[in-house]
C-alpha cells in the first residue's frame, strides 16, 4: 500500500511534500518503481548497510529462539525424569485438546493451580459437560513456567513432544524456505525486495510455526487423541495456518475449533481476508466468535468456514476481587498499559514523561511480547515516579484510580472494572482494538494533559458486546459432534 501511495504521489502530487522512508527495503523497491528524477540523495552504501542490519536482526531473533528452545528441551528432559511424562498421566481417552499460551499469570496463587488467561472458562465448560481434556502449551521459553506446568499435572508442553532432531528439522525449514518462482508481481510492480525482507525478518516466526505444527501432529497421531476436538486461541496468525495444514495432512480425524476471544481491530489485516486468500488459506472447521457482534464482524471480514456465537470465554465472568486500596491512594495512582509494540510503548512513555504530574505514581504494566527488559534497553532512565509492576491486570485494577494505554486489549479489563481509562494517540496509526466499539475513552494527544479525576464507565450495550454470556449449548453440541 505504501508503494502504491508513493507511486500515486510521484505521478500526481496532491501537494508539495518530502517523503522520508525509514525501511531500507521499501526504499529499495521505490528506487525500482519511481522515476529517477523523483529520488534524491540516496547513498547506495548506506542503503546496503541498513538492509544488512535488518537481516541480521532477523537472524538474531531466530538464533535467540533456537538457543532458548534447546535449553528448554534439556530442562524438559530433566523434569520428565523427575515427574514422569505428562502424557503418561493423561486419561485413556481425551475428548478435547485445549491449546493455549502460558504466562506467569497462568499460575496464580500456587504453582499447582493452572488457569487460562486466554480461553478463560473453556476447561471448566469441558469438564462440567463430562468430557476429558488435555492442555497443550504453545511455545514459550521460560524455564519457571515449564516447572510450574509439570507441578500442575494439567498439561503437556510443546517441547516435550519434540526431539533434538525435530528441533533441527524445524530450524532448517525456517532458513531454507523459498518463494515460488517467479515471484508474482503486484499490479505489475516488482515487490520481490519486500517479500525477501519479510522472509529475513520472520525467520523466527517460521521456526515457531514449524515447531507448533510438528508438536501438534505428533500429539494427535497418538491413538488417544486421533478423534479429539482441538481448541486454540484464534487470531489468524501464521502458526495457526501452519498447524491446521499439518493436521489436515496427518492422521488426525477430529475437528479444529478456533476460539475468538478479543475484538476484530480495524487495522489488523489478519482479521480481514481478501477473496483469493479466503479460498486458499487453511481454515479451522469452525470459529467460535466472542459474541454476536464479533460473529457478524468475522463473517463480513471474509472467513468462509462456519462462524458460531460461542459467547465470551474470557470476559463473561469477573474474577474474584482483590482487596482495594484506599480511595486517596488510588486517586494518586495510574496504571500504564504498554503495547506489544516497542515503538508504541516508547511513544507512550515519552508522552507521560513530558506530562507527568508531581506527586502522582505511574505503574507500568509491560506486554508479554514487549517485556520490561526490552523497554529499559531503549529507555534506561525513567522518572522515579515510574515503576514497573508484575502480576495480573485484575490484581491492580482495585489499586488504581485511572489507566492510560496506547492500544491494548488489557484496556477492556480496566474499563469493565470501572477504572477511568484514557487513550494516548501518537502520530501513528491508531491500533486500538476498541476503536470501533461504542465505548467512550478520553483521548490524549501531545500538548494535552490527562484528567485523573474523570469517571467513565462502559454503557450497557458495550458491556453486552464485550461480555456476552457463554453459549453452553454451542460448546456442548460441538463436543458431542466428535464424541457421541
């Protein structure tokens, strides 16, 4: 789209302008497409250096994931000798596989209690219907999480299903991936540089996806799991498509059910399919939408598989409340919800640093995909009133009087908890997942200051959209379809 925009501006400029391009691969493509007189001051050596640095960044991500996976494999080997294989403790018949992510908040209270922050009440729904299930933990690299999972005796980690040879095969697949030749043109334009740049940047993504695919295929090839129904958190990410394709080509004869648990953000292309994409990409047998509002949205987005209203697994019931802080303490505390994007998180911190109120406390909650260590590596010095916190969102909601975010689903939980929630809008695309919902959020821009005393709440129609009751009959019907 950016190349298309550049070309239109070069042919018919709407106004005099200078365009700065940060991505060297986009610039390289622009050099091929735009007339030479439209490009000035481009040093070839500088462009080559930037392309090389981006490529090395992708290789570094791949190497980091590979090394972490090897370390986790060795730890799993030792834990399985101590506790026994998680699969040996599974019932003779497994009716459902619950695929989900593990995080520190998955083990609240004690390490023996496993909770699911993404699929919420799904495990309870399966158990109350009289069916057996097993939790399959998607790839993570935290050794403490692995130990907690073994202690819980409730699930099997992805790494337990892979051998060293499997890891090597997945690694080679990531770096030896090749595009079909010749690379198709987009509207007669040569976009091969853009595709190659994404390949270099996404080596780790391909490695991740091949590990998930191989682990799930090996798990479901066992007689105990062949006819199970497989549930997973739906975001239409690359690993999901790779896993679905692998399961379709394997001995697995059960159903694949995608559990949509959040919103359908406007600018997230994974929630908007093109006609050709919908015909060619692997899709689950059914998508269980997060309520009637999102069921309609997913159908309109082009998903051609059945889309059912399963209700809200994640938000339909509020968790047990934590002890609230005193009102005067809450009034002086703001929960800062950082983004999964490093750039957006740094934008928010820069704004808060400029507008910080004396005597006010800012509690920084980092996103799992953009941890505290990464943020501090780029912003090592923060005001003394800024403090990074751990724990769950629900733990901190009763302790703060307000929250500020830059686009994250965690803002939903703050709004539903009655917290005065504000959104900072930087000079970037607004990626807020709440942007199309009938929810009021005070908007903050550079030059404006937060109003910590305002009280906003979700109006009932919006609350119904976000926390529609679980449709138990839909889930039970789906379970019966594979387990009569």
